[in-house]
C-alpha cells in the first residue's frame, strides 16, 4: 500500500466517525507511525510537544478501533491495515464494524470495502454493550483539563484490553493523578465492558459487605440472589460470565498505619485473599486497585504465571505541567519550567502553588521564585502529615537522617548514623519506596534521596527543634 492510500482510507474513517477530515497533525502522525517512527521523532518533525503527538495518536487509534471493530494501537496499526488490505485483495470484502449501519470505504483507487458486523462473532462488541454501571462515587473528569498522561493511558489500555490483565494496580503519591487517569480510561472504554462499578475504601467496609454489594450489582439477571458462605463462588461465576471492570480507590486505607507499607489490617486480611483469587482464578474481568502504597500481591505473585500488572505514576512531563500553570494565567512564562520542576510535576501540588502565587504574588512567578525557598502550602502539609503518620518508626528514623544530608546517602551511611539493624534499614528503605517517598540513584554504590518537597517538609515540620 502507498502512504496516499493509507491516508485516504484513514480520512474516510475519521470523517464518517467524527464528521471531520484529517488535519495536518493527524496526517503527520499517521505517516510517521506508518514509517516506524517514534512519537518523539514525529514531534520534532512537526515542532509539537511529544505529549501532544501522543494525544493525537491515542485519539486516532481509538477512532480506528471503534470503526473497524478491533483494537488498534500504534504498535499494530500498520500490520492491521496491511492485513485488511490483503483480505480485500483476496475478495474478503466484509470486515467488522462496531455499529449496525453499513458504510462504504475504499483504499484510494482500490476496490470497495463494505463494513458490517458479523453476528456470529462473539468477540466483536457493540458500542452500547455496557449493561450496568455504577460510577456514582467516581470523580467527574473535565476532559479539557486532562493534562498529559497519554502514554500512561496507552499502557493502561494495553494491559487491560488486549492483555486481559485480571489484577491491575495504579500507584503513586497523593495528587499525582491516579484516580483521574483511571476515570479517563473508563470514559474512553466503558462500552467494552458488561459491568463497570467504582467503589472507594476511604470509609473501609468489611469484605463481606463489599462482596454482598458487588454481587447484588453485578447479578442483574438474578436480583434475588442469596448471599451465603459461597460468596466467592458466586462472585467468580459472575466475573466469568460477564466482562466486569471493578475499581477500588484509596486501597491504602486497608493497610496498617505505623507499620511497613502494604501490610493488611487484621480485620481486612480477607481483602488479600480476594486480590490473590482475582489474579489466580480464570475469568474475563479486571479489578483495578488505586493506592498510595503497593500491595504485597503486586510483588509476591509470580507475574509469569498470573496476569497482574502495576502502573506507577510519576510527575507530569514539562509540557503537561506547563499547561496546568497556564490555566491559572500566571505571568513570567520563562520561570514556569522551574516552577514545574520544583513541585515535581505533581498536578495537585501545581494547583495549590499556582493558587498561592495568584493570591499572594499577583500572578508573578518571578517574585515567588525570588523567595529562594520551597514553600509548603497548608494543603500540602496536610497531605504530608498523613503520609508521615502512616510510616513506621523505622522509616521515620531513616527519613530524618536522610533529610539532614545535603548529599545522597548509601546504606552504609545509614548504618553509621542510625541506631537500626541492617535488616531494619533495608526493609525500611523498601517500604519507603513502596510509598513513593524515596528516590533511588543507580551508581556503582546505590544511593538514596528524598523527593525535594518531602525533604523540605521533614526539615520544617518533623525535625526535632
């Protein structure tokens, strides 16, 4: 196929699905991907940010997927289009489409393609497939203000849809965008599931309460289902019979405060059994855990045997961080990048500090930077207070020692300066990493440091006077 034929075909798909023809950036992305280029290369060629190119690509693959009735990604775009072209040349003129109408397209001067749904194919899903959804406590995301995270959306989609991951964790610091990312994924893919339910463990209920609740919601065709000692059996029968997406937010609330990360409270150890069973039992559904701490299952289970995945979120890239600052209409654009780096690309921190700059510094980022200090707003302090209170005594000793050092520290440094055993230091460092409160620097001698904001918090609010 020539690139002209590909662009003509793509333009017809986009126009039929969106009512608009391809624009210049979309054409550039299609050409680049067809030629095997990376998003970074494409961004350089058209003088756009990489995050912008990723976003354009993501929307294109979503449109193609919905139009063709199969999952299209950057990685399989060319091979899929070439396969369809070969099918057409072999007189297989009918291929899948996800709506019930028939539309005609052609590859440039090639012969006619007719899109229709094969009714006998159970794997091709109607766009209105979802039979039940309960998102009453899920956040409402204004897509206009969804910054960056295109790559993370692609990863999440790839893990859950084609790879059929059964247990998925989305992890990271408070405010980093975990909940927003998962909700955006749902908004884009809700039609691909029979059942979608969102629950929050902020006010933790017993597992029995949660299971009873979920069974009543999922078992739509049998509203009189009796909850018995065989809840798990009923539950997994439903997960096998229907394609369910269940989200549990704020999972860290079932872990013990004051101990190493990811240890279950005594009254909530049955959640661990549920998570393990979700990963180890054959079914077609997915459970997403959103947490500030990594659950033990995400490291203890054999990933070669069980379909489990973790997505650990870091700060936004520069272009996405600058978009947040721009929304607040702050001045002194030449200082924006510095501001984004100071606050670690954390969307929530950037919102807090941008509000402070508007309130106190008359929108002038330069005046704020001139203060010369990292300022911890009251809202940030409350977040860090919660994180600090959840830490074990061993972790607190470690962060207090690291915060006193201007240089990165090694395990040997901590052995010398802390009155802790070697095993306590090693376990404490691992737990801090599982809370996303420790950066590891890979050199000949492994070194550690605290994120700059958290270090500033420790020095100002937790250091003995």
